[in-house]
């Protein structure tokens, strides 16, 4: 985050959350960004650089503004009236954390214009209070791999660089709201499922941290809490997964709530996987992206 005398600049990364078995707790920062420029003005106003953002409010109802005002008020401060210019590489309602990036941008605006001096931990806590979970908010703030737990107004988290893994995003044209993706999930799970999921998640995390990406990938694709249910909402998921794995990818999973599909692979296999996906699944936009690290 940078600023000069008159304009405040804020750049927040996209995120890919869950990573299979890390439901509501694990996320990655992705090298695609929401960028905000803000300066004091007579009226609240939000301008957009890209046409797809025109569905968003241009006034105080905008999520960035709502968040900034709410955070300032929480600390007993009042923001000056601001003019915002918003540019984004993050598609809306596609499982890449567009809402979380807006929330974190709002927190950064409040932090700057209300002189809050927030720590990273405080930013993540504030964002988690709004979102209800930290897996998108966290990597927006920390970059890299984020593993977090939020409950009872407390947040605990760890981060890691997670080097040596490359990412491919497969983005269908249609949107999928988080609300719709959550409605399809069961209200209850069996005790045996919860125990097995816990064991799988523990092994996956240790494999990630130890650089055993083959084991990581096997564990990542054994989720029982959300992917078996959400797959039916994403027609391209199984074809993308089958093709990517056939080309040697470590894993293919749903990014966040979907419909974006995330493939993790070694760098030397990215070009071949991309070529096959572009040829065989033209209904998605496929691109290689990097993990964003501060």
C-alpha cells in the first residue's frame, strides 16, 4: 500500500480458497489485483476502469466504501468524503475472492484516512468478522499460503511461502454466487466423515510444508465437505480435472465456492496442461498465474 500527498493507492490480490480439504480455513494469494485510488472529495463517488464492474454501486453502497466507513466508526472515527477509482483483474462471483479483496481494500482505506495504524493481525480479524471466515481475507493481507481459524471474535493463523508450485485457473463464463454454492451443502455431516476429513487435511498440510507435492495433491482431492456437492454446479470441473491430471498435475480443485477451477502443478508441466485445456475445454478461459507474495 502506498500514498502520496493527495492520492492513496491500495492494491489487493485475488485469492483461491479451500484448496480441497481446507474448507473455510486455507487460501492462497493469487497474482491478480483489485487496485483502488482514493482522494478527498465533496461527494462519495466510485468510478470503474473495467466495464464488468459497472454492476457495482457507484456511491456509499459500494462494498469498499461500506467497509471503510464501518471500520472507521468501529474505532470512533469518521472518514472524509472520498472519490474512488477502482480497477480490477478479479472476476466477480467466480471463486477468486472479489468480495474479500473489496473488504480488505475498505479496511486499508479506513486505516489510512482514519489513522488507525492497524496491524496485519487486526486487519485479518476485522475482515474475518465481516466474512465469517479467514481463508480469503487472510491471504489478501499476508500474501502466500495462509491457514487460519476464526471463531468467537478471535483469529489464529500461520503463513508459508509455498514455493515450487505453479497455478492454472480455468474460469467458466457463468457466475456462481457464494450463497448458491453454500445452499447446496448439507446441514450435517457424519462423525466418521469429520474424522476422516481431519486426518486428510493434516496429512495434506504436512505434505505441503515438506514439499511432498504428490502426496499433497492426492490428499487435496479427497475432500468430503464441499467439493462432492459443488461439482454438480460446475459442468467443466470433471473434464478439466481429468485432463490436467492426465498431463501430470498435482491436483485440480474448485477455487473458493467456484465456478473457477484451480490446478496445481510443477512449472515444467504448465505449458502442456494449458495447451490441452485450451484445446479440449474452450468454454473456460485458462491461464497460468503465480502465487502472490509480498
